[in-house]
């Protein structure tokens, strides 16, 4: 049966275990310069309605490395920007390509696209979710510290697409998120799509959220599409900057992650993101490896070669 990857909850813990193991194997082969091209003659359509560096490079390079090719579309250079219905775009694009990645605004857009697509659709970020990033983040945690089950993750900042997706991941993979967001920027549990609210605790004080955790993570104060709120957000988020004082409250071997792009001196101090506990460059690189494993899984299922 065809599967889409529109939010983190679209896959089970068992499927994640499979994908993380495949990502490990695919990464190891890549590091050995071993060719692995199971997607020869397959085409990935990349549709961007928002800016991107990591998502574009990782999907594009990843698909070529797997033997396939890529078509890149943006709102400005396609009929998407001239109001062609999403349903029609999905019907057409999915007759010509084998898999589609979309970065857009509302989650409903990607859901409508998927409902009219003949091929798997991957969420490359919406206002609500960023599942490919959390896939990379958890793979990075596992590489550095082993299984994430039972661990604690502090989220310091906006109740945004990243925060929602961390909560979904905690629910599915059985870890706990310590959530600290300024008043007015809380996570909406219903929107986050969390079934079991025991997977997270909320903290007014971001430093308290960091006590005893295994990972501290944050994101920009203003996500793409919310730029008009920039000034209000700067004021509201002033105390939600990850500092060395906050890191000192966490476990001594706690990691720091940020999906990037980062603003040093806003959501994180430079000596944290550039410091010894930060794994942000591994985290960014791992987008490539986990998404190759994800595309392999969505197109070929559980391959074992
Ligand atoms: N983290 C992330 O998705 O980065 P880009 O916006 O550069 O794709
Ligand atoms: N929350 C950020 C993530 C960017 C990768 C945004 O949506 O802009």
C-alpha cells in the first residue's frame, strides 16, 4: 500500500527502527564511497513555496546518490504561483514523477496534494510540522547517545512546527519533552496531534525545562511566514535564549541541537551552538542520510541489500 510522510505520526515505532537502521547502513556505505543506486530511473519532484538550503540540498543530492533524478519547482516559476488548483497539480506531477517532496504553508495544502497523488508525498516543512528534521535529529541523538526511549528533551522557544513534531515523536518513540514557550506562543496539543499528553511537561521558566535533560533544542523565534510578527516576538522571546547556564542545568553529557538556520545571540548564544555539546553539523548532514532511507522505504519497502 502506498504511504505518504505528511507528519511524524504517519509511521510507527517499528517503521522508525527500520528506517534508522537503514540510514546507518546507507550512511556507512556513502562514507566508504560505495555506490548504492536502488532508485535508478526514479524521479523526485521537489516543490518549494518557502526558502530552503538544507532541505533542497539533502533531497536533491540524496536522490542523485540513490541513482534517481530531480525536478525542482517553486511557486514563482510554476503554475502553482498562478492559482492552478492543488488537486490538478498533484494529478499531473504524480503522473510524471515517482515521489514528491513539498515545502509549503498550511498542512491542509499538502494533505490535499497527497489525496490526489498517485505517488508518495513527503512533508519538507509546513507551518504545522517538520517531520524530516525530527527524523534527522533523533537519528543524530541515537548515533551519539544510543536509543532515545526514556530520555528527556528540552524544547526552549516557539510552539511551532518543530515543537509540534517533537511532541509527536515523543508520543511514538516513548520519550519526554520538557516544553518551555513564552506566553502566547504555546503548543496547541490538538494541532500537535499528540494522543498521550504524558509525553510532555510544560515549564514557565526555560532554565527549569533544562534540568536533567539529555538534549536541549531550540529554533528561530520567527518562522518562515510569520515575519510580520518579528518585533513582537523579539520582545516576547528575550528570556528564551539557550545559554551555557541553561546547558549547565542539563545532564553533563547533554547534547545541543538546532535545525538551522540559527541566529546567534537570539534563540541561542554563540558559545552554545559553537561549543562542545553542540551536534548541529552532524544533525544537518544527517538530513541527507535519513531522507535517503525514507525515500528507499516509501518506494521500495523493506529492502535488505
Ligand atoms: N532545517 C531546515 O529545514 O533547513 P532549510 O530551511 O535550509 O531547508
Ligand atoms: N521553524 C522554522 C524552521 C526552519 C527550518 C520555520 O518554519 O521557518
